[in-house]
């Protein structure tokens, strides 16, 4: 994941400190300015603050005369929506960020899978598999199974190299979250599948 932090002193286009997730921005096919407008609208709506061309200009430094065209474009591609003459970020926009936050969450009270798995493996690959897995499996189910797996490995004293990468564990083809953890052994609940991690049948 590529994160760009753009301070006010380094640009005349983006006014405040803005964190831009370039992976998501590129995926959505929007410019940095369009990203910032969406983000500003989301934050202003969340705080129940007034919203208008001048306010968006103050928040993002995007010229007022460009705001209307930019908002209309973002509505057309489904990142913003208009309800009762008011503009809001769409479900499409929220979904991109909600999954990222749930996957990589440093909150000790509700850690993401990336934290539960001790940041094991390639993060981008793991996030990709995560987004595929959550289409068919509740997030809470994945988290509970991940905690059980990591706890069992720690109790076994398993070497780091013998712990699956999160991307492998999340691979929908293998469904490792259905593995039954018993006294340090992994037993399949349904049939016998090839164990990608060990390189042999379970």
C-alpha cells in the first residue's frame, strides 16, 4: 500500500495535511484533487458541518469554478451521490476504506487480521485475499479463526517460518479458517485438501 502525506507547505493544490491512499486512488481512477474532495465531503458530513463550493475550496484548495464539474464527475462514476440536493460519499467509496480499516486496525480492543497475524507475509497480497474471503465469510468468523490459529502456533512454539502467510491462510481455495485447531494439530472439518503451507496432504 502506498501512502502519500502532503503537507500544506509542499503544494498549492491541496491545502491541509491530507493522507492519500494511492492504491485506492489509482483503483478508483481519480486524481489527487478528486480524492481530496471526496474525503472532505465525507469528513464534513460526518461532523454535520455545512457544505458548499467555498467550503470545499477552503478544505482542499480546489478552485471554486472547478468544484461543480468535479462533483458531477464523481457522482457519474458512483463515488458521490446526491440526495435531496445534498452531496454525500457513496457506498462504493465507503466500502473501499471500511475493508482496509477492518483489515489493518491497530486498535488493541479490536485488532485487524493483519495485526492478529503479526503482519505475516505480503500485506498487499493478504489484503487482496481478505477482500475475496469476506464476500462469503463474516469478518468476525475470520478473526476468531485467526486468533485460534495463531494462539495454537504460539503454544506449540512453532518457528516463524512454520506459520502461514496471511495471504495463504485467507486463500478462498483452501478455506483455512475452517481448520479445526486441536492440541496444536490442524484437522480438516470437510474432506482432505492439499495443505499449501506444509506442501503435503493434511
